[in-house]
């Protein structure tokens, strides 16, 4: 159930960003919301901190493998989660764009007919819905497309290790 909470959290933030804002930052405060309940807005984070924050809220283990020490980044996400082929991607997985330790990461919230929709925290004004690649079957619904390559898909460990927090 906690992977479902992970997806629910990402969707909730994308749908409620007008009243529950985020600030995009790569500074030292980017993971400051982790461990703080109730959530204090605006939340300061970058892409990997957003993934980590949503996992913490869902009660999952730290997807960076660092016990929520506020030090993870896309490289630790890549090294601590199971790499999966694109044809096995499902909601609750994450995508990392770029070579090496990656440039950006986002949470997969829907997969239908090979079309992959994410919630991305990549700039001020996010989190927002973004397609991994241009949808081939589904209507775009006005969501932008990321499309950067390479694309590495990761499956998180679904074990519940902490408190599941419910957003409202």
C-alpha cells in the first residue's frame, strides 16, 4: 500500500500546488521538509529531494539508501534502486534522465499503452505533470514532454519502514 501512497502524494502535490506551494532549490535547504510533520509550506526541494520527500511521507525506506540523512541525489537514487526495462515500468517507479549520475528525476504516476506520465519537480512552479516522451496513444492533456535521454527507470523497495503521513 505504501507505493500507492507514494503515487498519491505525488499526484496530490501536483494537483494542489496553488494552495500548497513548493520552491525549487538546489541549496542546502532542499531536503529540509523530510522529517517535518505536519508539512510546512512552501516546501523547498529539487527533483531528487521531491522523490525522497514523497517516499518519506509514504513511509517507505529512503530511496537513496541513506536513512533520510538529507544527502541523497539522483546518483544515490540510481545506485540504490532496481533498474528495470521500459516495458516493465509501472506507476510508483521513477525515471532518471541523463547519463552518469543523471540530470533529473521524476515519479511515474500513470502508464497506459506505453505512455508514461510523471510528476516532476524540475523548476519553480512545480510539481507538475510531465510526459516522459510524447504520448503515442493517450491525449497529451496539455502536459509538457521531457524526452531527454538516456532514460533510466527504477523500482523502489516497497517496504514500509516508517509512519505513513496522509496529506489533506
